[in-house]
């Protein structure tokens, strides 16, 4: 698995990794559990095959239900890909930034 960081672009962080098709579903699950990934794009020979948002802030069973269609589509792509593909990962631009409490936080349950 090769990885290259595309650096900051308008405050967002991008990374590209090369994977074999058989590794794709496991990598998407790993990225979803990580919780810092906003979007993944699957690229083959410079052409975008799929572009999926990952649902930040969802935990447990809500995340599992929200990811079912994405994982099904990723699994279908993985079956068709026998050689390497590129996965572009867009991470949360606020990663590592501590959130300051606001006056509206008192209204939260």
C-alpha cells in the first residue's frame, strides 16, 4: 500500500493510497471507524469510479446503517478490480483543532 499526502488545499487534507481491489472494503471500514474521514474517492487509471461521503459524527449502529449502501457499492467495485486502484481520502479539516464551547452548548442534552 503506497501513500502520498496531497497537503492542505483550502484548509482540507487529502491523501492518496494505492490498494489492491481485495483490500478496498477493509480500508473503507477502517477509515469509517477512524472518524476523521469526510469523503473517499476511488480512482482507476485516472478515472473516478466512485465518490462517497463518510458520515462524521455518527457512532455505533447509526454509522453501520448509514454505511451499508456505501460498503455494498465498494464491495461491488472491489470484486471487479483485480489490480491496483487509488483511493483519495479527504479528511476533516478541523482535525487536531480543539473545539471551544459556545453559549449555545447549554441547550444540548
